[in-house]
């Protein structure tokens, strides 16, 4: 187990000249090989937290170490590079490119990763899709896939550059129970293989799979 | 990111996104309209340029004698002779005569006054000298009946005329008790065709032959004079250069002669046409610009989440812009290619099927490459500008806002 994320941050928004605090002295750490769930009521800042952890929001006070690197001092280009190699994102609405086939969607993050050679891309994409039980769906477009299949393609895409961290924002929000179970099982397997899996979810089902559940309330974490 | 990858994935998306047909149609119509209008302007400009150098009628004037010259034709012509820049003049009645052919009275040949100053500049064969008689210079493709203008198989090869010559049979009319009647006699003559010319070079009809001054005078005086009144003499005058026409006209007018241009370019009409073309071009450019912005905006709005994902996965603003730009340029190039094919096909169709109906030289109805380049440039530049402007807006948004379509 290795610490991959260490946060000690403060975050607030300015709205109509008023300062609205989101987090105050928020201290969190995440390790590889574990499945974390972050829960809380709507508007408590779950998505804000995941955006900061995913290096999509750089406007905060404090320090954020990702793989022992202080990311608050990095340029936008360095942050983009780090996102590409270290973090895989999964979203509620799947967000696959409807004009690309399943394997082409998986290849997409690899296009800006110079460490993966062009001739290796398709092979890697097919391996990932096979691993997720989609060997018969590699040439299908998103509209030809079920919700569960689309989310599995999104997971394969998140794994394209073999990141250490998987950030999932409500990954089962648009799925039925059966598919929800499948997706959580996949994420659990990934954590067992050494990934740091962080899931933001409203669903209580996630507690069955999570090693650690964080509750976000009033800008603070309750474990 | 490799250019190959950008190109490959852009091509894939262009091919698979059926909505791109709208942008393709906008750009195609815009390209055709702009190129078409520019080509037409170029055609008019070339036509004028050609006419100014080749059409003798633009260097020709007519002058009617003042009343005091009645019965004094020689003095009238002497006055004209002394005017600077006048190179040729003769009785206007000798300028152009139509005569029925001896083998068929329904078919005609038109004769024009043939001297070194009036003959076409390019003649295959011999020219007519001032002492010649019984000779003619005729078109390389002769049509003996201009009424059947659209029947293309009525052309006679000029080489046949060189062999056989051309013969006329004109009924001579006479005035009896003020009435014009057939005298019972015919003016018959055969002309040996000694040279051939291209009537498209001189803006002549396909049945116009040039004969010597003495021959046309003889024909008029014998067969046609009776049909004309004894009006004041009118001279047909040829000026040495286009730039001197107005001066000569003024000089003749100052002498009290009623002067008129033989050939005039209607610049008002031409300016009107040019203005219409300019308006079409401007409207097309503005139209393409607005429609392209609206289309790209719509596409980008549909694509916001995708852009957000790309940013989330480490794509820079430059990478994202390169993809959208590449897609647009592919569509632009396809539009350019198709419009080029369509325009070239039109030219081919005109040349192949309507060649004999169009009384213009190839170099006038040929297309201007500048028209193409300008049309193509607009089709390339407009998407680049509109995409760049819109991307300035999207570049500022972070990935999460794009994913949430804010």
C-alpha cells in the first residue's frame, strides 16, 4: 500500500461578493490498492472534492500531493500530463464519443500519451475491453451498447494509460441494480489489483464494496 | 499529439457524422456562388478586352453630310480625308450587303468591304489587294443560312470554299413610278475564295465574306442602289486607334456632320452586371460566415461534454482545437474539390455541346484561375476564423463546466 493522494486544503467560492466556504482544513489521504467511497448530501462538495483530486480545479488553498508531487505548484501543461498518466475518470453519463467505436473510445486517452506507441494502442484497447467482458462489442458504437456496457467501455477508457488512481463520479447513477453490481464489482477488482479507486456516490450499495467510506459534511470529513 | 492521429480521427468523425452534410452544402453553395460570380466578371472583362482589340466597329464611326453637301459627295469625302487619325472611309452603303447564293435563294452570304484596313488581321491564305476583283476571304467554317443558327450540321468547311468559290444571284430591283419592282435581271457573280479567317476573331457572322472595295461598290450600284433613296451621303469611317475615336468624332461634329459610333460598349449595363456580381459575392461571404458560425456553435454545443472529457484526459486546448479545425478543413477541402469538379464539368459541357452556338473565342469563355483561388480561399478561411473565435470562448471553460454543459 502506497500513499498516492495527500490533501490538506481549504476551498471557498465568491458569490455576489460573499465568500462561501466549501472546505475548511480538509485533510485526506488515499492509498493504492484500496476502494474509497465519498458520500454526503447534495451540495456538500463531493464533486468539488473530486474535481480538486482530479486536478481539474486548481483554485484552492493548501497543499495537494499526488504521488509525492506537490501539484499546487505545477503549470497547466504539467497538470494535464499528470491527469493523462495518473488519473482515470469515470462519469455518471458515460460520456463516450458517439462517433467512435468502443475500442476507438478506449484509445482516445492514449493519443496524448507518448509512452504508448501507436502500434500498441489498439492491442491494449482490445485487451482492456476483453478484460471487462466486451470482446464482442469492440466495433460497436455507443448507441448500440446498453448502459452497463457503455459504462464498462468508460472504465476501459479510464484504464487506457494504466493510471494509479481511478476517480468515479456517480458511476452507477444511470444504471439499474444488476449493472450497478457489475460496475462496483469491476471497481473492486481494480482496487485489489493495486489501483486507488475513489467513488463518489449517493448509492448505499457502494458501502458493501468500499474499504473506507468518507462522509462529507459541513466541509469536513467524517469517516 | 501526432498529426497522423489528428487526421485519422478527424476523417473518421467527418465520415460518420451525417450532420456534416449541412456544412458541406453551405460551403459548396458558397464556393460555387463566389467562384461563379467571379468567373462571370472575369468573362465580361475578357470579352471587353477582346472586343477593344479585335472589334473593328469600336474604331468605326458613321458621319452624315450636312445639307450644304447635297450633290457634293466628293467635297464631303475630301473633308473626311483631311481629318487626322482617319485611316479609311467609304460610302456607308458599301459597308455590309447580303446576297442570295446562286444554288439556293434561301441561303445568303453577307459581304463586307475588304481593304488592308478592314480585313481580319489573321488570314490563312491570301489577302485581298486593292486592285483585286472576283475574290473573297471567307470564314474557316461557313454557315450559308444564319436563320438556322442552331443547326450545327449546316457548316461548310472553308476548304470546300477554297476549292469551289462562292456564287451569288441577286435579283435587280428598279423603281418605276416610285415603286420598287423586280427588273427581270439578276446580278450574278462568282468569287474565288483565296483566304480563310476566323469570324470569332472579328465578331463577324459565320456567313460573312470580305470582297474587294471595287466588287462591293459594283454590287451595290448595280443591284441595291435603286432600293435606296437619294439621301445625303453617309460615310463609314475607320479610325487608327481606339483612343482617337472621340477626337475624330468631335472634329467631324465641329465640321457640321452628324456623327455616330458604329459600335459602342454598353458600360452602364456592364457596370450593373459587375455590381450584381459584387453583391452576390459579398452576400455569399457574409452568408457563409454567419451560417458557418451558427453551425460550428451548434456542433460545439453538442460536443461540449466531449471537449470536457478530452480536457479531463489531458488534452490541451491546442489539441482540442486541432481536432475541430482538422474536421472543418476536411469538409472545406471536400467542398472545394466537388465545386471544382462541378465548375470544370460545366465548362466541358459548354465547350462540347454548345460550342457551335456560342459565338465567342475559347480564351474569353475560359475560366479564370483567380476566381477559383478566391472562392477556395474564402471556403478555407471562413471556417478557420469562425472556429478560432469560438474556441477562444471554449478554451476558458474548465473540464467540469464543459461536462456539465455550463
